[in-house]
C-alpha cells in the first residue's frame, strides 16, 4: 500500500519533468515556425524582384546619367526601390546600397535640369513587421536556445535535471553484504531517523554528519541508501563534482538549495558523493579554488545552521579523507568517520551470493571458489563479474552460467576485453612473448611470487600480454620480502627484453611505474628502508613534510628508491641469465600457443 503511494509520488514528479520538457520543445517549435514563415515571405519578396524586371545599380546610374529615368519610388527604411524608365510601361526594381546618397544624386540631377520624379513612401506595415522580426530572429533564437540549455542544466530552477536526486530507497541492510560492524554503527542513525523525538527528549546528541571512507565500489552509496531504506526516509543525493561543474559561482547556491530541499522533506538523508571535490583543503588561491572555497564555506554554514530539531543526517563519501579540509571534520560536522574496507573472502562470497540471486548457474559453479580467486576485488567489481558472466553465458547459448563463463568474466573485468581483432606483427609478438616469459620465469624462482595462474600474449585492454597470479588467500599484511620480490618480478619483463633481444621497449612502462610506486611506498610509507628507518612521509597530506626533514633527507629518499630498483633489476637479470633455456622455451611456446596455463608452465620449467 505504502509502496503504491511512493510510486504515485514518483510518477507525479516524473510527469512534472516531462511537462517542462514538452513546454520547451513547444517553444522551440513555435520559434522555428516563425523563422520558416519569415524566410518564405522574404524569399517570395525577393523572388518577385528577381523576375527579369530588375535592374542593377550600375545600370540604374547609367540610365540616370543618360536621362532615361522618369520616376523613382522609394520606401523609407528600405534599399529596394522601383524605377520607371522612359518609354517603358513596367516598373523595374533595383537595390541601392546607400539610399541617402541616392536621393542626393536624384536631387542633383533634377537641379541640373534632368527631372526625375521622386516618390517616397512610408513602409508597408505587413512587411515591416516581418522585416523587423527577421532582423531580430537570430537574436531571439539564440536567446531561446540559451534558455533551453540553462533549464536543462538546472540553472536556478527547481525541476532541473541537475537537481539533487530524491528517491525513496527500497534498499535494506539485508541487501548490503558483509560490513556487519559498519551496519551496526549505522543502526543508531536509523533509530534516530525513525523516532527523533525519543532522542531529543533524552537530550542525546546524534552525529549530524558521517564520513564514509573507502575505495570506489566498496558500497558506500549502497549503505547510505540502506540507511534511508531502513528508516523509511527520503534519500537526497548529489555528487561533489556536480557542485563545481558547469557554471562558476553556482556551487554555493546549489549547496544552499540542496539543504533547503532537505529541510522541507526532513527527516531525510543527504548523501554527498565525492566530497573531496569540494571539501579539499582550502587555499588562498584564485579561480577554481576560490569557487571551491565558496562551495565548501556554504556547506559548513549549512551544517552549522541545522536547528536542533531538524532531523537531517548528512552522509558523505570519499576515497581520500586525508585530503579533506580540517574544518569539515570538526564536531557538529562530519565528526564520525567509518572506513569501508575491501571485502574479505567471506564478504566476497556474501556479495556474490546477493548478486547471484535471480541468475541460473551450472553445477560446476562454486561461489566460494570465485570468492577465493578474487582477493582485492570491490563489491561493484564482483557484481559486475556476475553480470558479465550472465551476458557471456547468453551469447554462448549456455543453459546456465558455467564456471568458465565466470572465469572469463573475471578476466574481462580485470584486464579489459580480449582484443582478438588487433593484428600483431611477428616482431611485436616475439617481444611480448619474451617480456611475459621473463615475468613468469623470474616469478617462478621467487618464493612469494611463484604461484602463476596463466601467462598470455593475447592483448587485453591496454596490456599487450599478461602474467596472472593465483590469489587464494586474503592478506592483511605484506612483508618486506614479498614487496622486494614483487619488484624483481615486475622488472622481469624488461630484463628479458634486454637479455634475449638486446633491446628494451615501451611495453614495460606500466611495470616500471608500479615498481617505482612500490619502492617509494616501502621507503616513505612503510618505513622499510634500512638506511632511513621507520619513518612515514606523506607529501600528499602535508606538502611541507619533506622540507621539515631537510634537503639531505629528500636526496636520501631518491637515492634509496634508485638503489632498490637497480637491485631488483639486477636480480631479475641474474635469474634470467641462469635460466636462459627456460626463458627461450616459455617464449617459444607463447609465440605458438599464445596462452600457457599454470600446469603447462610447471611442466615446461620442470623439463
Ligand atoms: P561506492 O559508493 O562505494 O563507490 P556503490 O555503493 O555505488 O559504491 O557500489 C556499487 C555497486 O556495487 C552497488 O550498487 C552494489 O551492486 C555493489 N556492491 C558494493 N558493495 C556491496 C556490498 N557490500 N553488498 C552488495 N553489493 C555491493
Ligand atoms: Zn610487464
């Protein structure tokens, strides 16, 4: 019953939007019609002139000089004139570029004795309106177009597309897998939204703002919607980037409108996604930064200005809480932070279970195994995998989704689509084969890297090939040894190119980028450098941190990163030099078969 009512309300809102759109379409159509009429009248008008009773201006002047013009008929404000020539019945039309000069010329000739009768008429009203309309038509059209665009962008209007989206969420906590503790913490907010009076009477202080921190796709929006759904209150959402897009100076007014609306429909949830887009640390800069400052200031004003009796909870999501302006985190604002981590094995299985609902699976599918194979995946990616698997199964005309469909969907989601259409030259193929073989052989000699799942030179997404590792266990900590070995494995591709082909290519750029980042993190984030000791330097959080420690320290970090990478590269080369036969063999099998499974790989290196 209640759901039906919600439905009606939604429909009515939809209808309102549609009516507005219709109105603008109508407006544009009317203007277009006017334009068409005006153009046709103009064409008919000029068309008449074009019949062979026209005379060119130079001809006209010649006729005047020769004294053959009897009479001239002019219309005020028009350059089109009628001329009667001697001995001719029919009047001729002509266009004079400068009417004033023309009149003077005729007066001059008349004074000279060459009499020309001049008749000046006032304008025909019918044509004058159209002339006038015609003149302002472009302006009108531009203005109309501008208005339509503005309306579409939601410029200062209530029924706009860019408006904060209000929905009645039907999502419940049961739709959110895992995250038990987080849901527990949110329960008090749900209670508060349901029965605010109880809390006010008790004098309890409820958090007004909650910051949800976590990578994209971990379910921050989902949990915010679930709170609204559980409490049966409306959910208003807007993305931080929407506040600052499009028109400058609009951010602050959008924030104001958002909260005006929230106050009207309270109790409700306001959800601001990507809050870092507006809430980054304030600077004294200009331009875009000032714009951000105004938007952020407005947000602070709004959050401080809640009446004690207003039941609005503001949830905001970010992936970079350390970037946020400290003022946002003060009491009464976003004073509670909840971190939403990547799902663990159990969480992944539960997420898969939720998204498996309504899908048909073959006997060989085991969601637990898939959960085991997808360490590091977000909820959004897992949902996406099952959807992709269902699509693949349909295309392949399977009765139900098979294990293979899911495996391929995992690959598709991780490394992008298989691009079989791309034609690869033999030279490129050889290079890629050695590169990937290099990763694989080097990895196989390293304790923490040796679990190889698949080596391939089939291009996927941006990568020319890939070496995939088995990821069966959930790791909470990564050891220094593992990170060092990861560096060696990453540089194995470049090392193989150098050793086998005596040349290096751009194909290793991503490996090198990742390796450099790992080395940097090891030294400046995890304090793993023997030389520099346990220290954390986060220049993103505080750009001046390095200055504090001194130039020498900065130089030492650079030197240390270089040593780490050089060492890893040397070790990768050493491993390959000692296993040239294996490298050649794997590369050749790759060139032949393009893909090597873990079993085949084991077999090749054991031979
Ligand atoms: P975020 O806001 O953190 O970027 P979303 O909440 O938009 O992520 O998540 C995107 C989608 O991923 C959700 O709509 C849902 O389908 C799926 N998802 C993410 N986390 C979970 C979860 N814990 N349980 C179920 N589905 C999830
Ligand atoms: Zn590589």
